[in-house]
C-alpha cells in the first residue's frame, strides 16, 4: 500500500495547482490521472508543451520535487474504507492511503441528440479538438463547429491551425446575451486579450449567432448539416466533412458522488458542494476545478491552489487566494448566463433519434418513462461503457432526469484488477 499526505485525482490545471501548493509545504503528494499524460483538457498533450507559461512552470516545479509521484493511466476502482482508494494502473491494482484527498476531475462536453448526430463525422467540439491534438489528420477538411460557449472558438482555432477549413461557427446564444458577455469581459482583462487572439486566429470565419444545428445528413458518413438561423423560417444547408458540436460542459461529479460527497444544482449543472477551503461534505475529501462548477482554467487554478494549501494544513496561505477565486466565480456566473441553452434544442430529436449511443436506445423508447431509474431498468439507457456520461447530460435536458445513485466502479475495470484486489 502506498501512503500520501495529499492524494489528488486529476492532473488538469486544478490538480496540478493543488499538487504544487501541497508539495511546496512539504506534503507527500500523489497524483493519479486516467490519461497517459498530465495536463487535463486544456493542456492536453502534456503541460510542458503548452504556450500558456503557467503549464510548464507548474509541471517543471512538480517534477523537481522528490515528494511528488505522478501515476498516469490510473483510475479509481473502489473505496474499501475511509482514506483508502483502490486504483487500477496500466498493469496492476493498488491500494492508496491518503490523509487528505483532492478531487480535481474536471468536466466533459454536453452532447445533445438531433437527427443525424450519430453519423460518422459528427463529434463534440472539444472532442474533435482533442482528436486533432492527438494527431488525427484534418488538413483541408471542411469543418462546421457548432453548439455554444467559448470552447467553440478555442476548438475552431485549434482545428484551423491543424489545416482544417472552418466553414462556420454556429452559436446558439443570441446577440444580446453575447454582447452582455463581451461587456462583462472588462472585469477580466486577461480574457479580453484571449478573445482578441482568438478573433485574429479566426479572422474570416463566419460566426453565426442565434443559430443551431437542426440535423446532419449523409450517406453512411456526414456530408452536410442543416442550420436553423434564429427567427428565420428557412433553414440553411452547409456542406462539410466534419461537424464538431458541443453544448457547453458538465462537471464530472460521479467519483465525488460515489464517495458520498453532497452535490447541488448550480447554473443548471450538478456540481460538488464545497466550503471556503474547497472541502466537501465528506471528511478529508476536497474538490477543486470544474467538478465544483464550470468556470475555465483560471478558476480551476485558483481553486486547486486553495485546496492544496488547505489540505496540507496551511489555511492562512490558502486564504490569500480567496480574492482571485471570487473574481473567477463571477466570470463563471456570467458565462453560464450568456450561454444558457435555448428551449428549441429540446425539440430536435425525433422518435427514431438515438439518445443512448452505447445501448442504441431511441428518443421514442425513452420519452414515455418517468425517470432515469425506470428508463435504465427497462431500456438499458445509460448502462453501456460510458455509464451515462453522454446520455445523462442529454436526458437531463430532454426529460429533466437526474441519475439518483452512483456506485463504484464508475468506469470499466479489468476483471483481473478486481480479482487481484
Ligand atoms: C474536451 C474539452 C476541451 C477543452 N478545451 C479547452 C480549450 O481549448 N481552451 C480552454 O480555455 N478550455 C478548454 N476546456 C475547458 C477546460 O476543461 C477548463 O478550462 C480546465 O482545463 C479545467 O481544469 P480542471 O483541472 O478543472 O479539469 P480538467 O482539465 O478536465 O482535468 C481533469 C483531469 O482529471 C482526469 N480524471 C477525471 N476523472 C478521473 C478519474 N475518475 N480518475 C482519474 N482521472 C480522472 C481527467 O482525465 C483530466 O485529465 C475544454 C474542456 C473540455 C471538456
């Protein structure tokens, strides 16, 4: 069994900031992440290779410490007793003991069903961005980027830099909400700089506001998408090879819920409840970053640092980060207001549109059920390999359902690991 003062799940910005803060105070720190490399979503591909100077700075500082251990390709299987986690690495099952645990599990994209969304060539916006960062070839491919939120701009900029032709960015939010959000950026000058950089990287790309993808079409693979422009009766067809479509982010709360941490609804998302020290409702368990609510990299870094310091017993130092956290929480609230989903998105799926992609369950099979549990038991919705991570976000929007129980293991586990443990 391995022992840590502070064990961190998730090596994105929040997890790395928590690790750095705790390690600098002399704590024995362990970091586990299910990816092969650290960095989380925004610093995918490794923090040492990022242009944001905070990423290599954090990573190099952590690598220089001999009280920090990073375990890649490692995920939690089970919590056999308080302060213990049973994890699966790429080759073995291990028990980790912690004095304090920091959950920094981030967020995932919300995907919504519409006719044709299961055609090859249709992906999430961040999903196609992640594929391209991993080497998936997109040179000269025509890509429509659609959905909502600033991630569309970041994804489109990455795809363009990889040689894709961005046909259009299709944003469901309306002009007044976008203008209000733009004005709100005055409170966070670094975001204005970022917005200007993105605008220059995307110059010439049509940005269709108040618009959404109505359906995707193609014979075996994607060939075109139909766009509904707000207020207009006619739809517009865009020819493309890829549609990268994501409707904002959802906090990854499953591990926290399985450990018994309380959650709450915040800005339409379920997020982990934390106190001023980022401590959850469970003793010795903290949460930082997008698991506590979606707010971007700066909020994740601020929360991670507070959690790392508080978990290692340095509350006074942690308190110095409260101002930055409050500022970025306000930014998160403006983000949620500006990119709230429009009601029409609930009406796109037809009876034969698949909602649960793992188990091939259609909208027509689901809409008569009264809740997640009944649908799950009678249709197998949410019982496939993703365990509801994709369809859970969709069924919440379509039918107002929320999963009522989460049990470990929350992700597929090797039988050999279960036997070994
Ligand atoms: C697909 C995608 C692409 C994004 N791209 C951008 C972008 O280009 N620009 C931008 O500004 N923002 C982007 N974001 C938003 C970005 O996620 C946040 O701004 C920021 O990275 C959040 O940091 P975090 O540390 O809270 O979480 P994350 O960066 O999400 O890190 C969480 C880490 O925890 C790991 N993890 C989760 N659960 C477990 C588990 N049970 N066991 C082990 N490991 C686990 C994950 O694999 C991940 O590495 C993106 C988000 C997503 C979902």
